[in-house]
């Protein structure tokens, strides 16, 4: 989020009454709490560590996955070409 937008939200939150602040807190807490999917992933990571299959699980950085554009390709799909070459 842009700093300006965050600053604006923080300023506007100062004008809320107690009930509106409580509702805002509930929404923010819900947004920040881990989902069931995240709990499952963490359980899997822990099981892999306990089993000795991994020593650490690195989280991907946002910079590692930039927005990518598809490149138009003519001809057969690469998967089909590689299957043919294996035969």
C-alpha cells in the first residue's frame, strides 16, 4: 500500500467512535489471522523438519516473482515437442 494511502487511513481512523473502532479492529484482526491453508502448510513444514527431510523452508521473496508476460509462440507446444524427442 502506498504510504500516502496508509497515512490517510490512519488519519481517518482518528475520527471513528468506539464502536466503529471495535468493528475496524475485528476486520483487521480477521485479515491478519492465518488461514486454514496456511495452518496446513506450516504443519507440513514442521512434519518435514521432524522427519529430517528438510532443515529449513525458505519463503519466496516478492522480488523473486515479478510480473511476467506470456510470449506468443508459433508451432507445437513445448511439452509435445519434448515428448516426441523422448521417443
